[in-house]
C-alpha cells in the first residue's frame, strides 16, 4: 500500500512476555476537501504543509490477549465511521471490542470529519465520501501490517513534563468567561506520558507519547493548509533524535480547555495570531520533554490486558431562548453568512415544533488495564482538563493516563463547576450542534464516576 511503513519482523516466539507490531500510513486527503475545526465546511484545502498519518500499534500479553491503538491526524471521527473501523479491527486482529482505541490528534488543519454532528450542513460531497472510504481502507491495511509484524518486546513507561499548553478560560475585565483568554493560573495538565516498546533481541523501538493541548497553531498562520500541526512536528523531531526507523505515535489527552502556550500574550491577556515559529517552539518543547523522560528510569510493564467500555447518560439542561437564533439569523442575513443562516434556520424550525432537542448524550467512556501498574481512561469528545484530577481521585490508587478525543467526536465535556461560569466550552460551542444547543446539567460527574467504577469492577471480576 502506498505510504505504508511498518516494523517488519518475524512473529513472536513462544513464551514471550509481550509482543507488539506497529505500522503507519499516510492519510492526507486531496486538495479541495473541506477543512475541519471551523464550524462549517466553507474552507477548502489549497496546500499541504505536511502530510497527515494514521499510526497503528498492536500489543499482546502472554495470554494472547490483544490491544490496538490507532492514532489519527484528524479533528475527530464520526460515530458511524468509528464503529465500522473498530468492528473491522476486532475482526482482523482478533481483539476484544473493549481493547480497541481510536484517538484523534484533533488537528484543526485536517479534513472536515464531523458533518453528521453539525446543524445546517449540506450533505457530504463526493470528495469527502471517497476520502472516508479510502481512510477506512488505509487504516485496516496498516492494522494488518502491524498484526503481521508482531515480535517480542520489552514494554516500559516514562513520565515527563512540558509547558506546551495553557488554560484558555481566562476571565475578562468584567469577570466573565467571554471568548478564549489565557489563564496562567488556570488548570492544565503538564504531564507527558511515554511508552517505549523495545524489540527483543534488538531493532528500532516504538514510542507512544501523550500530552494535552489543542492542535490549533497551523491554521492561525495558514488557514487553508493541511497539516498535522505540532503533534506531527514533534514526531518528526523525535525521529530525527531516535532514528528514522523509530515508530513514533501521538495520543491526545484531555485538552478541551487547553490551547498552546506559545500563542498566549500574557501581557495583554489575549491569544495572538500564530506564526510558524510558534509551531516549531511547541514541537521542540514536547519532543524535548519526551526525550528527557526517556533518559530517566522507566517502569517496566508486565502486560495483563483487560478492558471495559460504557456509554453513561450525561444529562443536558435547558436550551437557550429562541431569541438567540433569531438574532443569529438577522446577523447572518446582514453579513451574508450562509453557514450561520443555515444553523439559525435549523434550530428555529425546532423551536417552532418543540421537537428535536436532545435531553442528554450517551457518552463514549472506557477503562483499559495495560498492567496492574498502568491503566488508561479513554473518553470521547473533548473533555476539559479538570476531569483528569477527578478521575484519578475516583480510581485511586490506580496509576492512570487519560486520553480524550477517543473513539468518536461528540462535543466539549465541561465539569459541573464550569457550568454556571458559561463560556465557550459550556455554551457557545453547542450552538451549531445538531443534537441540542443546551449545556450539560448537574449529574454528569456522578454518571461518569459510577460508569468508571462499574468498569473497574467488571475488569476486576474477570481477573482469575
């Protein structure tokens, strides 16, 4: 398959404590495709700054149980495509449904992927339909290659720290969350998690690394370009340092309210326009943290794979007044903004009928045990960074790493303390969603906590 790179190795030998295979494939879409991360589908890609990739890692423990991680340089995945991919990965690689994770880097300079989640958007054009089909074929091809390349490995994890992100829910002079403003003292997660898979008896390793920060630098200086943003640039730097045949795979964390620190103008209390130098700075900060972590003592994992997943019901509150969309419609007409006019008309029809307002969401949430000393919480949509501390407390004393943007896109997921504050993640981001413009309601934290504890009990019950 064109663009496919893999770890070509013989199958794992009998008695290997762990085995792994990995592969990557280019998934850059054709020019002219609509770009994501912009609300509507009105911006067409006119250049490729750097290619987009899908990376596949397949792990097996000494019981033969497998885990598959697919990392994608995309804004996110729609539900139907995610389900098809996971079902085929289960079939192709012989792994359990609960042990397959699809993670999006959330680059805002990738193709438009979330048409089915948005209000007032036209049906997908042929270019987009064909890209989705090609994407599925490429990911499955890479997964097959990873499965063929299984070999014995030593598995280690490392912990690092990087000041890549900054909280974006700063308050204005009136003390309100209005727009996006940098908050130096706001919650953020500087952790950098690294997993290294070293082939035995030798060969180029695989590096999986994760941090929590929106990938929104490139479109600040080249709005119509395709790019993997700073995660892709960090991967390139790591390959330069570790060797060109090293497999390097990025996983996005809980970055819902985290923007790149490089864009923060703290003196003036705002985010400034991005430059290519900002992209380089963020990539060097992150790749440097990974390299520093790898030089410190790691923790060897004895793989004992198990997983669970759930869709807890997260309640929504009251929809905003109809007046909001009346004003949007009038402004869209005055500005000749076809996208905002379509959104306004979409919701005004539903205000008239009283139907079509979702009362909540069935939220993708999962728990995976890599080993007794390393667990993964993966969450759909865009969880805000504050969730990590809550989950770590609920699941204590488990050592967890948290991955957002996993399985499928939904919406932002704020915590309950954020609800009365309002702001983009609570209110404004919902106005163009096809399910409801209503914010979440109290009860979401209880639902998430109970789901995770149920999943933990399920995994524990299945352990001999």
